[in-house]
């Protein structure tokens, strides 16, 4: 038996379950000057052009400081602490090694952060329950970049949603065609469901024995007490009405439609490490050093005063990349800094073999991948 679509009070066909319009028809939305291209999907808006006044004069920068070096005693102490963190490492090599040379150097960790603001507009709607409706009658809608909004914290990702002033209106709910009810998807609008206790047969079957020995038996059926023998019972979701309150408009039949402005503040970090030994770069990234340079401006200038020209080149490339990368975002702030991390290569002799390890960072972390006394669990440590 085919089901006929349910009719609304006005006689128009109600959308079938699962195929109802996911958003109001675009042509029914009000025409808002400056927002003609706004649809029901977020659309990024190009930021206004930057003023030349935003670019400050190139600042005067100080020279780089000197870093402390590592002594023989400090190197041995740091290695012994590293050995103590490995249950299968022996301490004999760390105690009896002969340090031949300590080569001190510096690693540079340059970081650039660009804090941007992105604005998107979209038609949005919510149930109309009598709240204030700011319609175009109250005035012209401000442009998306004219609305004042500030990020709560600098260089912290954040999202804010704002109703654009003077863009709201009341529309009939597109999900229920304004009647406040939709067809029940459990019973498909019939108000009755198949009885799950008797599987729609209306009867329950029982086995009964007819002899004392239990050899003969036959099936006996009785009317199902759950559905009174009808095989169908009243739908427990719609209580037999075939309709349920529209979840989109919460049964009011009306929606408040408005243009929603989504503002996304995003911090874009990037870094570059200059380290000329075999020490892995990720180790330098995760230790403390001395902040030799730090600067925050609406638009920063590339670094050009380092004695290591690799840092200057990396700064220039990264700043230029960020200044041209975020086409649909407005750059609010930039900051960059250089950390100098002390790195010492310790060359030593143990049992007539020359080896090396590294001491790096102010924490004096140790990187010793070829330490001579590394044992597997269960091996004897002498």
C-alpha cells in the first residue's frame, strides 16, 4: 500500500522525511545591500587593503649576547644524570672517560608568528519565539569589516559569531511549511506501528504437552495482549497522531533569518633552526635558551643584524611568505624572536676509543647516541 504525502493546512505538500529542504530557499531571503553574495554556506570575505601607515620605520636592533660555555666537570655531571635516566646504561664510561676537547657553538631558533583575522558571512536561522528582530527597516546593514570586534587574547586562536545588524526577518519554517509539525518518521505518519511483540501477527504461540510423559505436544495461539490481537499498536513517538513537533522551529512554524558574521582569529607560527652539528633539530626546539631578540609590530621587518646570515635569510623568506600567504585574512599583529641555545660537543676517550656526546640548552640536556655502555634488559652491568 502506497502512502500519500501529508498535506499542510494551506494545501501544499509537506516535504517527505529525509528529503526536506536543508535550508530556506535563497530567493526568499531579503536582499541586503553589501551582502548580495551571501548564501547558506560560509563565504570568506577579502580584507580591506592595508594602509601604508601600518608599516613602521625599521627599528634599531642591538647586537647578540654571548652565551656561557660548558666546563669538563659540568659535562661529566650532565652525562651522569643522563645515564641515571636509563636503567640499562652503565656509569663506568661516564666516570672514567678522559675529555679531550669541548667545542662550544650556538644554535639559533627563529620563530615568526602572524596573527590574522578572517571574516565569513552566511544566512542563518533560529526558531522565532518572540525575540527582538532587527530588520532592515532599522537602518542599513554595516559592512562585514565595519563591525567592531576584538580578539580576547593576542596570538590565541578564537572564533566569534555575530548577528549582522539590520539583516533579520521572520520567515515560515521551510521544514514544516509553517504549520509547526512534521510527519513522524517512526510510523511514517500512520500513527500505528507493527507490534514488535508478536511481529504483526496479532497472536502469540505456546507449546503445550498433552501426555503425562511429555511426548505429545501441539502449538496453541492466543491473541497478543500487547496489541489486542490487531498486530499493530499506537506509535509511542507521536502518540498516534502521525505528526510530531517540528524540531527546526520548535513547533512555532516561524524562523528568524539573519546574516551571521563568523570571525576567526588564527595564530600562524613558523620557525627555522640553524644548527651546524649532528644534533637533531627537534632537540634544540624543545629546550630553553636565551632570547636574544624579540619584536612585536603590526608588520615586522625581517632580521638583518645577525652575524649568522642564515638567520637573516630565513627571517626574510618567512616574513615575505607570511605577508603574501593569507589572501582572505587580515594581518593584525606579527611577532618574531630569536633564541640562542648553547651547544657543546664533548670529545672524550674511553678504553682507547674516541667518542663524543652533546650538551645543549640551559638545562644541559645530553645527546649521546653512541654511549659505549648501553645494555639490553637482563644484561649484567659492570
